[in-house]
C-alpha cells in the first residue's frame, strides 16, 4: 500500500525533520520526495510505502496533523489508490 503526503506552509527550520520523524516512528518508508521554496512558502510531496506501517492509517494521519499544527503547516495524506481513481478518466 502506498500513499502521497503533501506539506504546504510558510518556510521554517525543521519541517522535513518533523514529518520524517513521524514516518520513522510509524515505520513508513519514503520512496520519493520533492520539495521547493516559492516566495518563502515551503511545498513538499512525498510518495511513501505503508506496507510495514506499525500503526493504522487513521493514527498516522492524526500524528501528521499534530506535527503540522506544531509546525504551522498543512499536511495531507492520501492513499495512492484514491489518488489514481480521482485522476482516471
């Protein structure tokens, strides 16, 4: 099972560290990551593998929401299957 994680917010130190810390604790593997800075706004998209995740999806989402609140950024996670369905004609 795979998923996309998006992070958007004002740039500050520790965003990548905070998000990857949650993923490490949940045993989620990062397959690909891209990030950029546009006019002091940080954006990141991660493609992750949830196969060996220690928690369930709702717990992971809650943990990402918590770290997003602490960092002042928006973090969203979406199953790859749902993403694919939404973008299939």
